[in-house]
């Protein structure tokens, strides 16, 4: 069980949070203009890599705020935490 | 006649306190401080168990948690009896009762022992190979396999003991209180760190504490007495917490560890009442120091498993710590200097040693010289080739090793004995380190895996890090701790250490024999009876990966997880396959390190505390009025209210009829309520619901359907516009939390520009729904000053008002199709308002109804229940709810998905009504629907989702999903049941009052 540094509350146990999948996938502004394939790409296709991954998390049992983290899925090391709308601090 | 093998008073044993206990029904005596194992050995009992597969007689082999053989059944009664307890870990107490496992009728005479003679036909993978054919016979085989499998018996009645969980946070956690752990604890605590020291045994000091040999000295004192002073010192340090009888079970990432603290297992039963038995510690440590020590390796030779064969270090410990001789004629067999430590200590206590067999040729070692001085016969360059004695070793035969150690030469020498100590060197206990994600490296010169890279802020010290000798431990510890803790001084910089230990070792994983391998039983895994022969067979059959060999031979898969023999299995594989051990790697070390009880894992979360449940403010009233309850999420909801032993069916029929004929009352407090405020609230609702919200007037209510982005129905409910920028949304009972979560997600991540705030207010209100033709009359009595005329208060609107001085909000909305009013009051007034309604409704036969009647009533009207009639594969179009999907709105969640080729198909499963040919026949929910039995396989068109007998329509009604059902109105279909086929007709899902006249009746 890892520890996440919530950008609003500070360090908390993982059990207070919920993962929300891959980060930086914006909902298309004009869904009706997308082809079925393009819509399916947005809707269904997510990466699940072994290694450094950009993820959405929410502090469910805390401030209820969503934010992003950069996590190495092979060892759970969290390399950065940043607020929604912010650019990833590291590439 | 049993012998007394107690040799010399040990300061760790209280000889003034005699303890009586029973083993296999017979009474024995030991002393306070004894383990079950040491007390049995003092009574000259070695045979304590039968092995798993061959039922071979087995004795106590170790003196610690690594014990593979001496696992016993503890306690006699059905609630506390516990299987697979290691005799080496149980502290004896008055009245202890233990017995052998895996034997029948007794450990002395075990029918299963026949397996030993069948062993040539019971090779590795025997079960896999034998019981495959014919497949239909499996059930018969299984009965016998199950009967012969498993060790011990589990309790059959509930556990009476108390368990609990506790969180601990500390700066430095030290696992293991041997010499390294004690020193580390002192340094950490003295430097101001909040320190926790955990030890699985009941004493501190590990293997060093009973060391009083002249060969191992620190600052001119024996290492034991030096350490004793250190321990006395650390016990006084305030910021150091010491937990004994506590075993770390798991070491997870981010320095999160689980440990089991044993609080009462050492006490006589009558002293345990009311006390917590075991505690699961959930430890979060900033830094972890692992000082788990090392385990002595056995040696692998023919018949190395007989009772009376122990690890050499265990014999030393039984003599030095417990004052018990394991035998009267002892032989030691070794490939390193450790056995000579044992020899020196036994000699000092007057225990005779017949001989020492050493794999090595001439070695220059002070320890060996002392043994020679003591006139112990040492066979250098020899190995044991066989042992004798069925229930207790009585003889060994030895032969000389060839120069390369691959075979034996010369003639056999027989030596009688009653106890054999074996020492194959030491294996660092890296279990916890690897559990945490640490990577190992292989050290070739002494063939051990040691920690290499650490995944978190932790360090391994002492012999678990591969420092086996006193001088190595002491010279490394200071430097390591300084670096790890970031301190300048440890106080241990200038220790004077003397040690006579010679580190040379002659490692031969499988010792040669004069017999061919196929004829030997050289045990690698003692508990699971895996032999060197089995491993070789696995390799011959093509297994290469260590993980596969492990599973095929079951090596390392017992309750001891192969703590003793796993290294030998690896070594043998490495030798045969020619791959290096470092490249082979180890099998995965999984938690727990030693078995945990279920009680510890569960803690207090048993019975009514298993899961929290939520009660509405009117709960007590429902209980008092004999309601049956059903679980909806975590809520307890009134299900139905049986009167005078009514069946559920009768109660529901009566309640349903009353609701339509006069009046019904329902506790709807569990529905989720979300308060929505902000200047963009209307726009927000437009985006999350399928229908349009901008034009909803203040004071009006509207039903909304919410989809997932994939177009599937997610939730529904009525939302009310309280003000220009203020709405209150209701959700399904079960969906309240996830809907709020989903809305927050969109608000925060996709539409942060919207000015909208969400708050869950589910628990703030009690909701009372009064429905039926008499509902208006009842409400007019409860709230006399409220104008209930249809003009002032029409269907789908709300009024803020007061009942006496209590503020309340009344909504005229209906889930039953009847005229109905929903009163929302502050939760704590819920019960009194409910009672007020009951009182006012008495003359109109107001009838409380539960969820079951609610479901029936709404089914008559064809209203869906999200989660019962839908299952996340239904679009609103599938539900024939096209009317609620706005075509004008540019976008809403899930809109685009309604135009995918798949969701637009005409032959999707669609919601329909189903009427049975026989109006009294009630369908079973979940039943399959078919049209045609002639085609094979029979095509399943769909299934029944809701089914009731309607007392108002006097016939059976059902809702279901049927492929292409929208266009099948009037068509006949069949519901196949186990013993009959039911004919049904596809109908409109709205069965009652299609014109909605009753809403304003």
C-alpha cells in the first residue's frame, strides 16, 4: 500500500484514494463530429504499461479532489503529483 | 519409561515452576520457559509427527519458526483447536494439550506409513499423472485424495477469542532482536528516533544471548553477557518500544508492514478470558532495519529425515537455552565450523559427542582444535551415506568423499547414535526483504543470496545481510548505521572482538551416496516429502524454471514454505542444468512469513461489525412494526410488513392493493440526494442528463436519466429546481456515492469552467412518501395550511412549508403511478412526522409498504429500476425511453455513443412487458426467453428482469429483455423452466393506467 501526496491534503494512505485510469485524455469538444473509430479510441483505448505511467487519482475519502500522478507501475514509485489542468512537471 | 534429559540449569528456564501438559493424551512435565519442543525433548520424545506424503516418522528438527516437521494440533475443543502449530514456537503452560497430525490411528502406528513402501510408485507429479483418466472418474478419486490431503483439523465452531488491529507509525522499525537488532535499536533510539523493535520470540538476544564460549568475546566478556547488558540498557530507553512474541508477516512497498502480536497464547486458558488474543499491527515506518538473522541449512543425504536428526544449531540451543540434551549419544555432521560451536557447548555441559563427521579436509581452526583436545573423534573428508532406525535414529554409516566431492570411496564405517546434528552452513533470511521488492545477488564464495538493491528506505544488517561471524557483524554495523541514520557516532566504533570461527565451507548440495539416486530418500523439503530424486525427475521431464519445478515437486509449498530446503533445491537444479544459481534466481517469497490465524486478519470485523450498515431515521418504527428488512447497498430497508404470520407474498399483495385503493406510506429516506448549486447548475444538468433542463421552472421537478459515456443507462431520479441556481437531485439508493463521484469527476476534470458545487445531503433528510387516492386527504391533515389544489400544487412540483414549527419540503412526484406526496424533513424529525402521517391516515387504512411492494407497484406502471432491469448494457433506446433523449441538445454524457453502429442496431435486446398465458403463473426473475426449440442450439432471446403477481390487475406481469422485442408486440414466446415450458405474450411494459389518470385522481 503506497502513500500518495495529495496536492491539497498532503501525505495519505493509498486506501483513501481511488485510481481513475490514464491521465491527459480530454473529452472531445465535438463528439458528434467524430467517426465511430475516433470516438471508440477516446472511449475504450487506455494504456496499461509496465513502467512510468501518467494517472488520474481522486482523494475519495478526503477532499474529493482529482489530480494527476506520475507513477512507475513496476515499483509503485510516485515521481510527481500535480493538479488537474497543470502540465506534467517531468517528461 | 521416559528419560529425563535435562542437563544443567539454564537461566532461561524457571526450574521452580513445573508445568504439566498433555501430548497425544499422555501427561508430561516441563518448566516455565520451555517450548513444547524443548519439553518433549527433555522427556526424550523425538517422534512427534508423520510426514505429509509418505507418512514417515518425523521428529523435532529445529528450534524456531522454520520448523518443517514438528507441527501439531493444539487444544481439544471444537472452537479453539488449531492445526499446524509449530511445537518449536509454543510456550508451554499448565493444561496445554497437543497432538500429532496426519497419522491414524496414532503417531506410533500409522496406517498411512504404507505410503513409504509405495514411494517408488509415488513420484513427483504422481497425482497429475495418475488421476487424469478416465475424466469421469475424477469425482471418485477426489474423495480419497481429499481425505488423504491436508494436515490437521480446523475448528468447527466459532472462534471465542478476541482479535484486533492496531496502526503504528514509527521513525525506525527494527525487525529481529538478535545482536544486530539490539545494537541497531539502541543506536536509533539514543539518536532520538521513535523506534520500534520487533522480535518473534519471547526473549531478546537471538542466538548470541546464550553464547558463553571463550571463543566469542566482545570487550573481553563472552558475547552473551555483553549482549545481556546491552539489552538491559535498551529496555530503559523511553522512545524505544519493544514487542516480543511478534512476528512480521509481510513487508509491503513504502515501508508498510504487517505483524502479528501474540498476547495470550502462552497463558493458561483460564487466564485468557476477556483478553485480546492476537493483534495485527499495521506498521508504517519511515525507515526499516531488517535484522532477521539466518537459518542453518540441513545437509541432503540418504534418510536425512529420521526422528533424532536435528540442525546442529538447534541442538546447541536446546542445550544452552533450555538445558536439554537432545540425545545421549550425539553425532554432528557438518561442512563448516558451526557444528564445532555446538560441540564445545555440549562438551561443557557434559553431553557426550560420539563423533563429528566433517565434509572438509584438514582445516586450521581453533574450534576444531578444541574438539580434538576434548577427545572427540573427527572424521575429516567424510560424509554420511545412510542412517538407520525407523522411529528414532540409532546408527549412521559414513564413507570418505572423493577429492571432487562427487562420489564416495573406501569402505563404510557404522557408528551408533541416538541423535544427529547436521550443519550445512547458513542461509540469510531474506524473505521480508524480497517481499518488499528488494533484489538479491548471489555470493559465490559461500553460496548465499544476499540483499542487493533496496526499493525503499531500508537496510539489512547482520547475518540476514550475509555477515555470519561476530567480527563481521560488529565491524560492519557501525558504518552501516551511521550512513543509514545519518548520524556521526554509534558508540560501537571501538569494540574489541575475538572470534575463533574459520569461515571455510565445503558446499555439496546433494551429498554422494554408494547407492544410485533412484534408490535414495534424500529429503529436500521435509514437510512435503520432496526428495532430491523428485527434483531430478522433474528436470528429466523437461522442467527448467525454478517456479515450475517447485510446483511440480511441491518443494517449498508446505506451511514452512521451504525455509530449510529451498536453497538445496536450487543448488541441485543448478548442478544438473548447468546454470548458475545467481541466474536461476529464487522462487517468489510471499507473505505471510509464518502462517497467520484468520482471527488476526479479520480483527474485530466479525458478526454485526463485518460491514457497517445504515439505518433510516424511522428504522426503529419499522422494527417495532415487525418489518422484514433487505440490504440495499449498506442500507437496511424495510422489505415488507407481515401481519399475523402472513407470507411475503400475502403481505406484498395486501400492501400493493391498499396503496392503490386507499393509501400507502413508504420510507424513501435512502434515496441519494445531491445538492447542486452555482450559476451553471442548469447547464451542468443539461450535460449530465439525457433530457433538457434549462427551461425547468423554479418549483418544478423533472425525471432524468443519466448515461455513461458509452451510452448505457447509469442512474435515474427526479431533480427539483429549488431556485434559479439551486437544484436537488435524487439518485438510486445504491448509486448515490458513485453518481456523486462521477459528477465531481466531470466537474473537476472536463468542465472546470462551470460554476457548480455538489454536496451529498442524503443523510440530512428523512423522506416519507404517501401515495394513493387518499393521499391528498392525509397530507391535508398533516399540513393543514398547505394548499393542495392541483392548480397550486400540481404533479411534478414542490412546496417549502412547515409542519407545526418543523420546516419541510413536499414534492408531488410518483414512482407508483398514484397521486403521491414526498415529505422531506430534517432527519431527526423523520420518525415523528412518519407517526403523524400514520395517525392522520388511520381512517383511510394507510398501509406501510416496503421495497417489495414498491417494486411491484412501479412494475405495474412499467417504470424501470436501474440495476434490476438494467445491467450496464442497456441504452435508453433499448428501454423504449426515446422520449427522454433530447435530440436538440448538442451534447450530453453518452450521446455520441447512442449513434455507434452497435447501439443503433435494431436487434438489440429491448425492454418489453411479458404476460403469461395462464394469468396465475408467475415467472421467475432471471429466467431465459426463447422463441424456437427446433433449432439447436436453442437461441436465447433474452431474460426476465422483474416479475410479480399484480393484485390490482389480477394477473401475473413481468418485464424482460428480448432481442428485437420492440417489434414483437403480441408475439408468443416461451420461458423454459426445469420441468415445464411457460407460454408468454410480448406486451406493452406499461400494464396499468396508460393515460396516467391516477396521478390526479
